[in-house]
């Protein structure tokens, strides 16, 4: 049975409380963190943190970098936030920026978030050209295989890049050159 404590006459479930504090910590730090970072910041048992992180990862609220094994905010945070609002309101702020990019480049423009080694398309604005690229919202693309994905990789070291190319047709040398040019 879950541990409970009394707080102003209401039962609190400790594991839920700890999970939320871990999530808040990762959000506030706003960069990848280690299990040790979380332990030092929150003073929870390492085993407890590990189990809570596994659950948060399973539910998509936290993701783990396959290379560094560090933790960062998962895409479910975004989806949950978006479901709590009218998507039109959120995207009404983004669409004019995407449209401006289309006006400048003449090409379809998409907005991506990073999710576990992939770029996930969350919205876009199509080019008016007859022949144009189309990417379905919700489509996932390996990071090295799209401009948005490369933007996520731009500051990675050679060692950190290796796992991202193993399931693609990219080779490490050409990816590093593309990232160097992009900088």
C-alpha cells in the first residue's frame, strides 16, 4: 500500500508527490540531468528515483538520452499541456512564424520537438507551390535525417553522435560535416 501523509486534512500519496517533484526539477533545470543530480537536489533514495523515473519514462513524461543516459522532459508534457488548451490558441502563435518562413523560402515549414532520438513533427505550414514537400503531423524522423533533427544535434560530440547514425544511411563523417556547415 502507498505511503500517505496528512496535510491540511487531505491524504497525500508520497510516490506521486515525489514523481511530481522530480518532474518539476527536470523542467526547472531545463537541460539533461543525471540520476545523481536529482538525488542531490531532492535528497531522495537513488532506488526510489530510479523506479519513479522508469514510470515517468514509460508514461512519456520523461525521456532518457540513449547515449549519455541522462534524463530530460518527454513529449507527453507537451501533449498534456496542449490537450488542456485549445490547440488553435497555441498554434495561432506559431503558424504566423511558420508562414513567414514559407514566404521567405517558398518551401513547406514544419515545427518539431525532440523525442528519444527522433524529430517529431507537431505542426506545419504548407508551401503554395504545386510541387511541395508534405510531412504528416505526428511523423517521426531520425534526427540526422532532417534539418530540424540536425539542429537538435548541432552541439553533440563525435561520441554522442554515433548512436544516432546506426539505423540510418548517414555516415558519421558526413553528418559531422553537415553540422559544422550549419554552425
